[in-house]
């Protein structure tokens, strides 16, 4: 028997808040690197890598655990 649990908005809100915080963090890092004179290509590469890392860690931290 498969039991479908109702969608809980708290997980998506947690993920959204985590992602917004991570994006602010990335913006601060990018600003610091730009101020330090790092080429923009390297800043963009670092930002894309950090966004991917943020999504992976955000999903891992906000995922609901299996009740089994």
C-alpha cells in the first residue's frame, strides 16, 4: 500500500530561505573578488559552482526524512 503524504509548504519555504541566504553570500564573495581585481570570467565560474553547491546542500538540509 502506498501512502501519499500531503505537500508541506514549510519544506519549500525553508529551501527558499536557505537559497536566498546562499545567494546573498555568493553576491558578497563576488563583490569581494571584483574589488580584489579578479577577472570577471573567474568570478562567474566561481558563482556558478557555488550556486550548484548551494542547491545540493539546500536540498540535503531541507529534505523531509523518510518516516520508516
